[in-house]
C-alpha cells in the first residue's frame, strides 16, 4: 500500500473519529445544559431530589384534603405522583425538559397519567388561580417574591406546603419534621395578604416593583 493511500486512510479514520467525538459532545451538551443553566439564573433553583422523609412529610399535610395540587419546580415528579396516589389531580411545573419528559414517562409506568400533568414552564409565569394547594421545595432567596405571587394569585382558601425554607411573612398553621426535612403548611388568609400588600420586592430579574405588579 502506498504512503499516499495510507495517508488517505488515516484521514478518513480521523474524520470518522472527529464526527463520533462531535456527536458524543453534542449529546452530553444537550443532556447536561438544562441541569447547569439554573445556576446562572438570578434565583437558582437547582434540581435536588426530595428525600423519602420530605416526601412523606408533605403527603402527611395533604392527607384529608381535596382539590387541585401543583408542584412548582417538580423535578423528577415524585411529589406529583405521590399526590396523585392520594386522589389529587396533580400538576408539575419544571423548566428542565428532560425532567418533564421523565416525569411524564413515569406517570404512564405508574398508571397515573390520567391524574397528572407536567408542564415545561417558568414557575414565575404560571397562573396559580386554579389550584387549591401549591407545593414548593424552594431556596431562601426566592421565598419572598414567591410569597407575593401567592398573595396575588392563590385562592382565598388556598394553601401552601413549603419544604426546606419557609415563607418569610405568612404564619404556618402546621409544621412537621426537622432540619432539611421540615415542612410548613400555610393557609391563605386576609391577614397574610395585608402583611405584604404595601411592600416592594425584588423580582427574579432584579427589578424592584410594587407587589401589585408582580406576576
């Protein structure tokens, strides 16, 4: 075989290897980017799976209640699935497309697809007026603007179940667990609304606006 042919063969091999490497990189980038991007948002809500204890504590607070439930930042969907098992019409809101697709697939595997729905949305742009209960595993810096959104949109008799961090101004009606497994139950009342109705707050994009402008 001539040196020229050998060189041509190596070149073709190199092109193939380069193509394979590029394909692998593309797949890795597509899969990992949705998990990394939240770190660059003003308010970072990373995907951290709920522990079994956290899930159990949330379900204890849902026991005996009815209506529609939504989990803001639903991750892998486990809270939504457990709520559906209790008979709720449960929805999850999540920005990561892979987690949304996984949650939907898991719903079919569990036979819960008729009782659950998962949406790829920014939680700050979700209309909460149709839900009776809002579940949130938040981070500390998001709880104040979230509280204002809940003031504006949550039904008058609606309730909030928060885990990891409490709402800063609302008074909980029940608390269970301890440490990172602590879960707070809140019921919306007029007193809660009045506490922040005249306040201002920084929204996730950094602007400072009156509470009646937050959406």
